[in-house]
């Protein structure tokens, strides 16, 4: 039981991620990419990867560097590796965007973007995975939330591997016929591995612990949670392993994806039941903004799952995939991410600044760092705009979509402004803001406590 | 082959007692190359970490009736470092009775940590504080280490309540 200290680079990941979110929302607002361009166009792919990699994956990596140690009650394997990993991931993302622009003929140059991106992203994710996997490995046997994370890490490994295959084939480096087939047909597997396995499954695992912690609810470890875990893990294995096999031997991919979808739906239903139980069994009646807003994100996930089931039964999923994915990415993952950032940034900042002062001088509470009444309006605007944008996509109305994403952009900028105020302690009562001996935290980096 | 010394703490646990001292006594009495076979009424996760820090590998197995058997065998890898001793409590000798008790189970995080640090700042060196929590206070431990306090902790037999004993000023030198 050595305890857990602050992760030095988590704030840097968060800041980089938020910059990517703003760029992505800005591009959507000015009409770049889908729905003004085809869904598989270079412009749309730039947008998708800015969001999935630049925003959500960096957010998740930053959060996991802090929360994997919390989940397993052991220190992070290395506090040094996250920085070179971040540098590789950001440079890799830039090279990937360059590759897409070259692929779309928007930049006339040698196709070097993809191979460079493949190398940089492989190294970046390998460093993240090595660090987190070593941390988890040292803590076996793993508690259930950490097992979700372990499956999430396997999924990102698979997703990145598929992405590298795509990049090497599209960059003209790889010519093996199986790899070409995977590039031609494997995009759904890449998306399921990334959005489903890496981002959603990991977020589910972490949410079990964070929601229980922040709402004073019991930790769930019953049969339902375990069955949900196995269903979800099986869904991912069927989709990724089964899907790649099906492509290579020429079997039917839709059958595999259907089987995976059913298992995934079971996992989501069981997860939904667990989360309802957490909210109902909480000891804390008045819950904080982050838990209230997480409920909006969870509702978005539920709506996306229902919509997927309905569209599949009508045979119309391919036609309506864009609004479903948009709702998963911006309603569920981004909504949950922004809501939890509001709590995590406040908590880490409080611990960094006031932890050493506790008991020695009057210190503010974590909640004294935030002004929820001011932040709530931007969160509500964010979710309303996201849901409206989803509807606009469904009805294929690009102008309405751009207006909605513009509102999402404003809401995101204002939420980021609140996060900045938290980090600089601007809303703390001046009499308690900086007791003697306390230092104002740096915006982008945590000073790590000495052991 | 590792020879295992049996320690059955189930009677102590069933009587509501704290078996930590007995386990550490048995561990300290082990000859080089000997291991420990522990029987408990629940999986003693915190103990796995403590003995891991002392250089033991473990293999846990659920028995019929909800009990657990854990085999601790001496690790071949070099593990222990200076910090782990403090983390495991600094020494294995019995501590004085707690001077103060707190029940922080119904408090929002990080309030349990705040209250513990407020109280330990007012206690005299050598005093012991006992606190009940609803989870392992992982962010508290580095702060205790920095302030030079030692602690022992673990889940109670109910598997839900975490009890931590903190001995003021009994750890290493505080970090500068």
C-alpha cells in the first residue's frame, strides 16, 4: 500500500486534448469535412482523427496515467515516460493529418505523412501501453474496474495496429494482399476497437470507480457487473479478432459484426442497470455538477445504443451511421470527458496546492475551487447543442449542423475557461487562496509530491 | 521446494480480532527459503501488497465456504527498498492503543484525508490514531510519508470498511 501521488504530465495531456477538441469543433463549424464532404473523404478523416486521437485518446491517456494507479492502489510504473509519449502522439497526429491531406490531393508532396505517422503513433502508444500495463501487471489480481482498463488497452493496441496497417498500405509501403484487404474492409473494426474498446469500455470501467467514489455509492462487484464485463470483452474479441479473420479468409463481415453487436448490447444493458443502481444507492443525495452532467453523457450512450438497435432492425444503419457515431463521440465520450475534467482538474489542483498544507493552515475545500452555478449553463448548452447537432445530421441539414457545432464550440471554450480558473485558483476566497508555504500550481504541469 | 509454515488466522478474524501482528510474527520467524501458508476468511489484498514489499510472491486460492488460502513464497527477484518498510508500518512490533478514533466512512472524498491530517497535526509523536474509511486512502499515504508518520491499514473482515492506524512521527525522516 505505497499510495499514489500526482501524475506529473496529466495536465499537459488534458491541455493538448482540449486544444484538439477546439480545433475539431472549429473545423465542423466552418463546414469542413462531413456533412459537407463525403464521410470517407480526407477532410472527414482529418476531423475524425483530430477528435478520436487528438481529443479523446489524449484525454484518456492523461486520465489513465492518474487513475490506473488509483484503481489498483499502486504507483505509476514510470513518471517520466508520459512526456516522450505525449510528444510522439502529438507529432504522430500531425503527420497523420498531413497524410490525409496528401491522400486527398490537398497537399502536393511525397506521401511521407502516413509512414511517419505510423512510426510516431506506434512509439507513442507503445510507451503509454508499456507504462500502464506494467502498472497493472504489478497489481495482479486486478479489481474489476482495472480489468475494463486492461481490455481497453488491448483494444487500443489492436486499433493502432490496424491504423498502422492502413497507413502503411495507403502510404505505399505495404503491398501484402491480406493487408490491402484489411485496409479496404477493416475500417469498421478500427472504429469499433477505438470508440468501443479503447474509449467506451475504458470509460465504463473508470466510471464504476469514479461515480461510486464521488457519490458515496457502494463499489459494484456482483455477478451482473462481471457478466457485463465478459459480454463486452467478448464483443470486442469477436469484432476485432473475428473481423480480421473474416476479412482474411473472405467470410461474411456483417455476420461477425452482428454477433459482436448483440454481445455489446448485452454489455451496455447490464452496464446501464449497474449505473442506475449506483445513482440510486448513493449516500450523497445532492450530487455535484460532474455527476449530474455525467448522467447526460450516459443518456447519450443509451440513446445511441437504442438508435443503433432500431436502425439495424430497419436495415438502415449504414445510412444513419454518422449521427449515431456523432452522438457516441460528442454526447457520450466528450460529454463524460468534459464533465469529469471539471472534477478531476479541481481535485488534482486542490491536492497539489493544498495537500501539503492540510491541518497546518486553513485551506479551502475542493468545491471552493469551482463555481458550479456558473459552469452549469455551459455544460447544459454543450449537451443541448450536441443533441441538436445529432438531429441535424440525421435530417442531413449541414447549415443547422454548423450552427449547433458553433454553439458546442462556444460552450467548450467557456468550460475550458472555467478549468483555467480552477487551475489558477481564481475563484477561491482570497483569504484562503494561498496560505503561507503554498504555491500557485503551474497551468500545464503538476509538481509531484516528494516521497 | 519451498517449505510452507501454516498460519490460520480464521479464528482471530471470526472473533473480530486483528491478525496483523500474528502474521508478521510468523513472517519474521521464517527461515531463509521458507514460505507462509495463510488461511483467512477473506482475500487479504492489502497484506498481499505488504508481503510483496517484503519480497514474497503470492498465490491466492478461494476455498469452499468463502475462505481463502494464500501461499507466500520468497521471491527470487530483489524487491525491498527503503521506502517499503515505512509504508508497511516501519516496524513489526506492536503499537500502543490508539489515542483517538475517527469514523470517516460517510464523508465525501477528500474530507476523510483532510480530517485525518488535521488530527495528526495536533497529536504528540508516538500517538496512534485509528480511522475507519470506506476505501483505501491512497492519496493520504504519500502525505503521511512526507510528514514522517507511519501507518498500517487493511480492510476489515466485512471487506468494505478500511481501517488505518497512523502513528505520528514514527516513520522515516520527513521529506524536505
